[in-house]
């Protein structure tokens, strides 16, 4: 039941606007991803370079706002009825996203994306609401640092990938692991606590100018519906356009580099992936295997493994096994 002692709070319109702005940014990114998916822009450009950084910044901003909202709504007493209703909606939406992407992108479906993370973070975040703000911030720092010091093959089982401490992971179009990204939620909770202690929360609640940009506020108040609807709408628009003006035929080499980079960056740094994938493509061309990169036979697969291992040694001296060995991410070098 609702906590009767919980004081009523005025909604902070600025938080809704910030959430709405993050949603608009997300729609911009997803539209770029759709153009990439249909072949209107250079393959892989939406998941590498500046666009990849942009996508990560959007996810961080969402999770920070999740932390802020979690404290504002439950910091002085958990409103259990509304809390469980919201959590159930987010969980159902996350499962729906997984089901849909299994159909649309089965080789890179979303098994732990932003909605999955929000659902888990909404549960774990309750443990931090009553802690001192400094402890919360310190916990956030630990969450961010943890993948850099505690990554282990012990977490390589698919059931544990969502934690973010594995040395390999399957490709996914939206992977937002618990660590380090839970740190953004904790920073949001800590920031909300500090804001309340300093009186900033009351001043933000009294602001009237955010009400003058109602569209962002409307999006922010209906963020789950926006999230679920915007991508089907955008991808439908691009699909209709593609029927009228189809994209140019794809370059097979560019397609391979795109697929290789997309899967590689899931568990290695982008500079390494660029060098490794380019090396593999060049060696495949030199050995007249470029036309067999997609769907090679068993003999060609073994030759490609050897080339992949050579490229790995050239780019990371001291390692002798290519990423293609023993991980779903690398299997694409053989199966594509």
C-alpha cells in the first residue's frame, strides 16, 4: 500500500524536459542507425566513432535521470503501488524489445538493453536511497571502475553477460551492462540527495520556464511509450523511402568491415577492432578469399582462422588466439 506519511511533492518539470531531450537525442541516433541498416550511409558508421560516443552519452543521461527520479519519487518512503506498477511496465517492455529484436536482428538481438538495465537498476537502487550521499557517489565510482579491474573469464557464461565483467559477449544492437553503467544511476541518486540537502530541489520545482516547452515535457512524462513507438515509426519511414528510392548496392568489403567492427567492439577497443578487421579483409583479398568471407566452407573457415590469428598477433603482440576463437562475437568471421 502507499506510504501514508510520504509528503506530496510537486513534479519537477525540468527533470521531465531533460528526459524528453534525451529521448529526442535517442530518436536522432536511432534514425541514423536505420539509415545504416538500410544501406544509405557508410556501413557501421552508426556504431563506431562519434555516433558510438553519442549513443553512450544518451544511455548515461537516461540512467542518471533514472537515479534522480528514483530518489525524488521514493527517497522519503517507497510508494510501493506505483513503484511495482512502473517496474512491471518496464520489465514487460524490455521483454517485448528482446522478442522483437530476435525476429528482426536474430544475430544481434537485445538481451540486456537500456530497458533491462533500468528494470534491474530500479531494484538495486532501492538499497542506496537511505545511504549518505558520499557513500552513494563512492559506490558509483566503484561501479564505473569495476570492469577495468575485475573482468574475468568466470563471467563468460551467457547467463552472466549482463553483469558486464565477462571477457567476451555476444553481439547486440543495444547492450547496456550493469557495470559500469549502474554507476550513472548511483550518481543520479547521489546528485538528487545533494540537491535536496542544499535546497536546489525546491528551487528547481519552483521554475516555471520549463512549462513553456511542453513538447519535451510531454515526451518526458510518457518516456516508455515514446521509447517503444519511435523506432517502429522511424524504421517504417525509412522502409517506405527505400521502396521508392532504394539504396545503392552494398560493397561486400565494406559490409564485412561493418559486421566485423560491430561484433568486435562489444568486447575490444575500437582502434584495435578497426586495425584487426582491416587486416583480416586485406589478408583475405591477398589470399583470394574475399568472396568467401560470407558463408565460407569448412576448409576456407580454417584458413580464415589462421589469417585472423595472424592479424591478432600483428595488432596485439603476445596474444595467440583470435577473437574468433571461442566467442560468439568472433564466430561471425567464420560464419559470415
